[in-house]
C-alpha cells in the first residue's frame, strides 16, 4: 500500500466512538460534512460497550427530555416490537428518571444512525499523534493532520476540523491543550480520580423476592458479606437494579480505587481485579440474597469503565458554583440537573448530593468545549472544561451525547462561515441546536 493510499482527507475527524463521539459524528454528517469516526475498540458506545446496560441517566432534567439525538435514539428503540427502551424512575436519591434499554439493539441502532448520516466508521483504530500548524504557542494554532494506527500500520488523516471525544483527551493534550488530572487543583500535578467500575448482569432473578426490601444498596446483606470476608470492603453498598429485561439485574457495584485511567497497565490490572470481585459478588448473591439462588452471571464488562481522567482547559471552566445557582448560559448547549455523583476517590465514599435546588437546572456552555489556542479543535464528553464538583454532575451519557451533537453542529457552522471555532457566533449554534430539538425543556417524553 502506497503512502498516498494511507493518507485520508475529511471535513471532520471525530476521535472516540462513545456517546459524545456518536453525537458529534451523526450531527455533522447530517449537516453535510464528510465525517471520519475513529474508535480504538471494536464497538461504539463507550461506557455502553464497557458496561453493557448502563442506564442513560440525566436525560430528564426537571423531568423533561433534553431532546436531540438521545431522544431520537430512545424513541427508535421504544418504537420497536417489542419495545427496546423505556423510561423508569431511579431508586437513588436526587437522581431523576433513567432510560433502560436493550444494549445490543441500542448498539445496532447507533450504527444504523451513523450509516444513515454517511459517517465513515473506523473501528480498531487509534489516533496516535497530531501534526500541528503554527509554531507560536502564544497565537492560534491548528491541527493539520492526525497520525492513526490500525492493523495495517500507521496512516494519516488530514481533517479541516477535529473533535476529541476519546474520554481521555490524548490528542487534545498532545496538541498542547492544558489539562488537569482527576481532582488536581493545578495543571502541574495529578489528582485523585474517581474509581473505575466493572459491571455485570445476573440473569434468572426472582425480582419480587430480590427487591422485597426498599434499600437500593442491600446494606444489611453487604455488611454481612464484608464482615465474613466474602466481599471486598469496598462492596459495603451493593447497587443492584432491575435491568431492562424481566428477571435480569444490573450490578453496578464493583468499583476499584486509585486507578490512573491513562495508564494501560493500571487499567489492565484493574480489569482483572474487577473480574475477581464480580465473580465474588455473583457467588455471594446466589448464596445469600433472596431471589438470586437460580441466577447466573452474564454480560461481564470486557474492561473497566473509566469515569475520570483529564479535564481539558477551555474558554470557560464550569464550576460547582455555576451548578448551585442554576446558571443558564447564553451559549448553553444542554440542560442538566444531575446530583454531584462522586464515586470512591482514593479516600472518599460514593456521594450523590443534590447539585442545585429541586425543580431547577443549569446548562453546559459551549465555551467549556473549546480550547483557547487551537482554532479547529473541540472536545466533548467527560474531558470538558469543568472543576471536580461540576464534573461529577455533567458526565452522564445523555449530556455527553448532547455535547457531541453541539460540537458536530459547530464544526459544520464554522466551516460554512469560514471562521475559527473560537469566533463562531454561538447564537447561531444555539438556534441550530434548538432546530434539531436539543436544549429545550418542553413536553414530557413519550417514553412511559
């Protein structure tokens, strides 16, 4: 294969096929851009792929659907025969309704939507390094190419625009965007990161027996298991919830602390430790918890789901104070009222305290998705510019998908206007997103 055959041109390169990358690629493709989506794994979905069946929480601020692609995806699934998605209340305090879904049908539908939008999807492909244009770090620069790697070796993509939706922000960081790791207070040192998670399902559960008591954390059973050495001490709370299909239970309980999600070796070690704890928990459930005696484990995560690594520095940094005051930014791209969902840092426990007054919401500003000095780069998802408090609220999959949709739309508008992403008229962006049905709090969803 010649060098020319390993050089690819595209209007937009989206790095990462999680919910943010999906939103960015579909939105841009529908607006007429040629879009290339590269995903390092063999499956799109991000957390959906790593933790199959993880609910879509945060889609209903003040019990109103946020709209956009998450609403369309949910409605497509709900319209299937039989339905493949439904809205349910969350059993945890301060969380709004969630969307439960069939993970395989959700993945199939997302691939269909990418295909319909004309997106070129390249799986098992890693973006390795950006090639920059502009030598002065004090002035605007641009990404002129990105070196990628697949089974055939290295190749180069030359995009007009780049959206980093990778979850870790590797390309944005290599391009020179400042960042903070975990809850670090400055860019010069790493901070503590939220625990990573490995999930699984138990199939064949007697729901009536298993959920006879209202405690969503099965605290009494967990305490007994820890005291007897049958469960790891970090399993003192067992979050078990009715999964989408009858008789199945989604187990979102195994969290491993102190893992640097940017370190492949640490992720591999955490994955093996997670497998051990999941099997330990499944055995305990069968032996000690009513309703699980005839159940078996299924859908074990292929790797741990990483909640937090880099937070990139944008034109604006969303803060916990912004959340507490219910700030609605003029360039707000999606509404949110999620609690401060902080999960087991090195020393802490799980918390989900309310982020703001009940019945209120805040919005995520587009400026938190735009770097200061790279004029054709944006980022979306859990690498947005936010302090640790704000981050713990904004990281839900629906919000990530909406952030991606906003960035994909912004890429099309900026190329159409011939301007940098920093100079894009955000009133045009907000109007375009509203026309797409995003960033509105109108009628309740048709999902019931």
